[in-house]
C-alpha cells in the first residue's frame, strides 16, 4: 500500500530538512517528483540525488510569494507529467522577533511565505490533482501552543490549520486535505531555539529527544497513501509528546 509508482508528488520548499526527507522517501517508494524551492543550487543538488534513486524529477526555482512563479511551476508540472497526485506545501520561514520589536515588513514577510504561499500552491495545483489525490500542508506545534518571539510564525501556521480544514470541505470527495504539525525536529531551522531553550524543551518532551525529518516525512507519506484513505481535514502531531506535556 506504500507504492507510489506512477504517482506525481509535488513539494514546495523542497530543499528544506523535512521536505527533502519527504522527497527522498517518495522517491524510494517509486514516485516521480516536481520540486520547487527558492534556492536553485540546493534544489538541483537534491534532484540529482533523487535521480540517483531512480526518480524522475522536475525542478522549478521560484519564490512562493510570487503568484506568477507558482503558476509557472504548476504549468511546468502539467507539461512534464500531465498532472499531479499529491501536493506537500513545505516552504517556510522561521525567524525570531518579539511583537514589541517586530516591524510590519517582518510580519508581512512571514505570513507571505508561511500562509500566502500555502494558499498560492493549493490554488495553482487544485486543477492538476487527479481524483483520489491529496494535499498535506506543513503547520507547526506553534500553531497550537503559540511560541515566544515567533508570534508571526505561530499566527501563520495557525491559519494554515483553518485553511486546511476549509479546503478539505471544498475539495471533497475528489481530494483529501490534511496537515502535519511537527515539534522539535533536528533541522537547521530550529538551531537558535535549541541554543536558547533546547535543554528545557527536551526535558518536557516525553520521548526525551528531537524528532528527525525522516519521522515527519513518514507521517506525510502516510497521509498521502491509501492507508489514510478515510482521513481528511485532520492534523497529525509529530512532536514526541511535547504538545501534551504542558
């Protein structure tokens, strides 16, 4: 049931820790991949790695804040693969700043990437997704609990959860739409947070360790698979129990 041979999986923010791990897992399971990222060099390096695993890859470098770039990516996917089966919205921006010190530009940039980028990708690929396909949006534990000095990030990710539920209603019964909320995952994105509060956060994590990008990738792939065929409008927590530990 975890065979994606002949399936086209689209991933935005593809060179990031979790999206890249997701791309690798999809490739090992036989999928062909349409990958987008802001950094063309890292994107091509990932694509070459995946081609080494036997995957057919399309790459498209663009900024998710650019509607035209997202539309061009969707059209390139249509031309290359004739459509798509699964979309994973992985593009994200995580920068620390207190509300008191936050500029309007910082607020707007964070929402533009983490929320507007999800909307643009979903809107562009909805017509391309084949019946029985799915969308998985990356949210965050911060969407549920908040996060000190990351109010803009938390607000955007919280909105992604509401957007996911609303889109699940609109896309049904043709498509399923779900979200994943990672917690402390061992990627460069949370390096500063770990330096400041890592010991305390791990102490309150029931599993007493960081998660891996591969563990989040497994959850994403599960949601795209037939094993989750009756799951839509839901959010899966991947945080080692930190969410319930208070």
